[in-house]
């Protein structure tokens, strides 16, 4: 199975982005409004400039009480691990586990942002696939 398969089955296909100049307070509002854990940082919603998550906020908030007024660029991860829609689910699960990341933007060959997958999306897709295979095997066994 490919990442493109996961993207087509996601309930919300929209990729939520935020400008690097937005404040961390703005970021928290966007995350809460959309019920998401991470946001792609982009000035034009097509190119990935970074990624920022709830964890980025939490890990830095104890160091700086004024963090909420700071720009997203001050806490974002600028070197973003991305994947292609053609990548396999197992490959990306391995990368996410090894790198300890929970969200990965999906970028087309021309560099355009086409989606984002979370480790939860991939695990859900894998569980659904295993359940389907189990059901098929049960049907086959009961057929004979």
C-alpha cells in the first residue's frame, strides 16, 4: 500500500498550514480549531518551509513565558522529513519510528505539498488492511 492510498481515505484531505510569521498563540488556535497535532509552515500553502507541533510548543513553553507572542519560526522544525505519494506505508512507518516523528508532509515530485500523514493515519490504515485480510481468510476457511 502506498501513501497516496492513505491520503485518498482520510476524512479531511486539506493540509492546514500556517505562516512562519504567525504567533505561537495563533498556531495554538489553528491546532485547536482543526483538531490536529501539527501544522505545516508555509508562506504559500504549496511549499514546505517547516513543521510545528503541539510538542514543539510544550517543550519550549517552560523556558520562555513570552513564547505565545513569539513567531512560529522560532520553534518550528526547518529540516522537514517529507515523503512522496508513491512511498510505501511500511517504509514511512519505519522512518517515523526511527526518527521519532509523528507527522510527515507528502510532497509531489515537483515539490508541491499534496497532503500530510500522521503515524495514527498509517497505523489505522494498516489495522484496516489487516482486518480486511482476516475477514477474507475467515470467509475462505468457512467456505471449504
